[in-house]
C-alpha cells in the first residue's frame, strides 16, 4: 500500500485531489487488562453521496501494525526524496540525526545555579560540534581550528556545564525540536545558547592549573574571569581531549 492509494489525482497540470481512503484511530478500553487502554486503526473507503455529491467516509476494516508501518515508511520515503543542498557546516545527516559545527564567537551565556541569582554574561564560546537526533537527544564537543571536520579530527570536551563526559547534554526543561533537519538547526542551537546552565556534569570540563576536578563554582568563576577580560576568543589551551573519535561520537548519538 502506498500513500498514492489514498487519493485520486485528476486535472492534468493543475490536479484536483479526490480522497479514496482514510485511516481512523480508535481507543479501546480494557482490551488488554495488562496494558489498560489500547489503540486500533481501521481503513475506510470513501464514496460519493448521491444527493450532495460530496465524499463520505464508509465502513472500515481493522488494520494490522504491519499495515501501518508500511504506510508510514512510504510517507517517510516520499519526504526524503526532496533534494536539497547541505550547508557547509553540516557534517553528517540521516533520517534520525544531524551533526553540524558552530563557529567560535562571543555570545551570551546564561547561568541559573541553585542558591545564586540568574546571570547572563558575554563570553567567547569555542567552536562546537553538535549532534542531535529524533529521540530528543543532544550532544556537544569542542573543536580547534576552522577546517571542516574529518575522521581524523580531534574532539575536545565542551567546557560547559550540563554536559556529561561523553558529550551528552542535559537539556532539563528546555523544549527540544521533534525533527532533525537542516531547517531545525536554529531551534536546536537555541536549546544550547538560549537556556541556562545550572551544574557541572563532567569534572574534566576543561584544564585549570592545579585542579584535577572542576566544580560548578569553578566553572562559573572561569567564565566570569574571561568575560571581565573581554576576551574575543576562547583559550583553546584549556580544552581537554576526548577519547572518542569523531565517527564514534556522531554514531553514538545518531539514533
């Protein structure tokens, strides 16, 4: 069954669309006592009312899970047929993820640490590699240099709060996009740059002289210091290397 099975197209270069079939979802109560409410799907044919000449939905037949999956798979394939040029900052993309780079520059950083007043300061962010997927997951790593990343490109821990040692971002209460297309990049970046950092998840966030572990207060003082200095670029010598390769990093968060 294909999506085109649900419509009839007529009219040459300016087609009209006549509905052929419809899928209805039904909630069944206590169909399965172990799972409580359950949902069923039914397929319905349309027929034309003799008086109004309008399409009317007819009686239906139950559909299986395989039927539904086949239809949704066909719809996704139709969506993916659209060709588009990828911007230079996109490193990797699939049906379930997108990975891209964000150039280093001065931008605001927001902190909302328990027991302290919320604050917003301008700081030089390092260049970042961001990976997101359709399961709502987000990961970030830092990069040195401005070349397009390759399989040999070294990754560094993002010197940020709310980021685990493997790069996973704790998005907290932020609203994350449902999709991971090129058109969704700005929305995902807003999750990173427009929401507040609250705590350190990775004690090896960055290199600080004489310190083996970076605490939340240390991280905050570091950013406040370079903000007061009005630094225009992040001190890359503070970055700590990650063990993960670029390929494994992206692969680990692509699904």
